[in-house]
């Protein structure tokens, strides 16, 4: 399957604290551990819940899309780019996020883990 141009990507280490993060993993993955402040819309519900993203994202802000390893987030980032949104895929996803020491929290705000 050819999507044309490759999806724009960004390294976890290049993300700043105030960057807008969209987590597209499923509910069980999110509950185990996620980045603080991220917006959670599972890829399985993404098209139906697309309006939540447009309401939550700051005007003209770049959307940094993340999943566990980068596959699902690449699909969503490509979809967003096609909708005219400035979106990038977070290379390596939450696995790299955790590996470089970025905080991972569970639903109670306690230290979490990446499924």
C-alpha cells in the first residue's frame, strides 16, 4: 500500500513540554500508562471522534500523534495531514517515550508503564 509521501515524523527527544500530544492507543494501553496532558482518542474510534481533536487542539498547533511503537500513529498522522492539519508521527511511540525517561502515568496519576 502506497500512501505517497512519507508521514512527517518527530523524535521523542525533540518534543517540548507544551507540545500537543494525541495518543491513539486503545483504552487498556492508555490506562496502563500515558503521557501527562495527552489527548486520548483510540484509533478504532478516531474518525467518529474526530471533532474532539479539533475542539481540544490549540488553534494552528502542530498535532504530535503517538501510539505504542509508531505504526498506528503514522496512519492517523497521515489522515490528519490529508485533512489539512499540521500533524507529525512520534517516531518509536510510547516505547521510546518511556525508554528516554519521559514520565508515564496511569489513570490515577501514578507511575504507569507501556503495554
